[in-house]
């Protein structure tokens, strides 16, 4: 979806103004710690995947997305998923009081303290093998599709319609567009090299390239 | 902000988190000790010192550097860093004429096992919007001034591949111990917004 999260090339946000690396804490408030931990812990319940999680944050009103801090966006996304997936009700979210019991199957999936390190170390790969060979080879010239799905996609707006070269083939991975809709599909993934002048026009700086990972269905041969 | 329809202004996030936490604990959906464990992991164990160790080793050990560039996930795992948000790593090497810098324009993808959680600026709209279109001015804000003929490569982390910059070694690297080198590696140099400052050969 073409919403506020798709920030590449936007103007008007001002300077980066980084906090010093030496003094910036990992979390700026205690509630940020909790927002991270709750998001990670509930993710292990297996009721949603990373793309559904991203989609929940992105599909907020763009004004909310841009006004809120990063962890506020995480919190909004988490509240939305918990309700949508039926883990809590709107009423429970509003009151903070449990009105129903959690079923046994779900309780058996709860991440226990002693399993945390193991679970984080294990991670979850996005690789998904498929039978079809890759359509493109390294060095092929491709054009990113000019399409505008209303649902989640990982093809940023600034590459759509633009031409580049296949830099690398990264095997096949779960397609985020389908994954965000709860459907697991594997597709070949490529890294595409774009010249800055192709993306930003002839006045853009020379000696500047942007590499973007794009799935096969995002690309046409050019 | 009255002309658009969006949800009512959310209440204080501190209250919202507190209320959500107690609800999820009451429903048995989270183990409070697991929450503490997760926070502790990212606050004290998984952070940019991990990445600094990998970089220093690559500078000192050419065989490891080759391994790191060819099989990054495996090489990093061999040093004990693996898992969530680092399942598929790619290492890009900075040299005197190529400068790599990493971003996630769509959200905040970042190589957690080697760098920990991203700093606020990495997740911010100014960085995400500008570094793909105007990287030189963004780098200058970090005090990084590149020669005109240096090629800039910006890596937008749109997939689950996680990018990690191997910064250019300081000129005095052969005179330093592994530990000394580790302490010179900044988090920002492994994102690609800074170069390594060499106290023996200041710019």
C-alpha cells in the first residue's frame, strides 16, 4: 500500500539529527522496553507473521504513523493484531480487564523465560524452496513493476517503473505480499542495482547507486 | 488536524503499555519473566560490540574476512552471533573508493545479532527518506565527508536479507591488537554512516 511508511525519496522531514552513539540508550523510556518485549513475546504465539505485523503498523492512518514515535507504532500494530486475531477483545483492550479465558492450545505456545535465548538464537528463516528456476540471471536488465497494491508490499514506491540490473539472486523466499494476507508462497528474490540518475533524475549525484531487494513478481525484463 | 478521520488521539503510551501488559499477563498470553529476559537480552547482550568483534577479526585474519564476505551468515554464526533478524546476512565492504551505507526505507530492518536494536535516527523519517536520494548530505550530518570520486552504494533492506558494513580498516591496523581494533569499531561505521577514526592517523 502507498502509505506514509514508504518514505524513500520523500521531502520535508528535516535533518537526521542523530543522538550520539556513546550516549544513546537502547530504550529511552521503560514503556519502550515493554512495547518491544510484548511484541516479541506475543509474536511467538504464532498467530501472525512478520509481514502481518508490518502491515498492521503501516495500515494506520498516515498522520498517526508519522506523528507517533517508533514504539508507539509498534504498540498500535500489536493492539490491532491482538484484537483482529481474537486473542483479546476490543472490550478487554479498552478496560485492561480479562473477560474470557485463553484456550489451552494457545497457552501451550506461550514463550517461557527459560526458552527466550534459544528462541531468539533460532530465529526464523524466510527461505522457502520452490520448484521453478529463477527467471532472471545476474547482469540481466529489469524494470520494477509500476503497480500499486492496496495491501502490503515490499516494492518501494521510488523504484516502481525504474530500470536496473540484477546484482544478485538470493534463492527463493516467502513473498511478503501473500504472507501479509496469511498465505505462504515462495518466490525468487533478487538484489537489483539502480543508478541514482534513473531513480532521481539527471541532477542527482553521480557515483551513487541504490540496491533494492525485489521479488520476481515485482520485476519485468527490460 | 480536523479534516481527516483517524482514530481518536491515543492515550499516553505508558498507560497503554501498562494496561496491555497486565491484560496479557492475566490472560496467560505472556510470561512476565520472559519479558524481562527479552529486554535483558537486547539491553545487555545483543548489541554492536558483537559486530565490532566480527569486524576486528576480519581485519586481522584474511581467511576469516574471505569467509565473512563469501558466507556471511555462517561466518558470523561461527563467532556466536545468529538468529532473529540475522538469519540471512550479507556483508558489504567499504574501501577507499566504495562506500556502502544501509537503510530500511519501509520500516526498520537491521541486523540485530551483530548490531542489536537500531538507534532512533535509523528508524526516523529524515534518515529513511533522504539517504536513498541524497546520501552525501546525510553522511555529512554524521561528519562523514567523502571524496567526489568515491562510489556510494545505498542498500535498502526491503527483504529479510540483513546488510552489515565491513568498515575500511584503519591504516595502523597491523600495529594494533584485536582488542584495540574492536574498541575502534563504532556502531555507525557498521551501518555505513561513519568511517573509522584512527587516533594514530587522524584526518
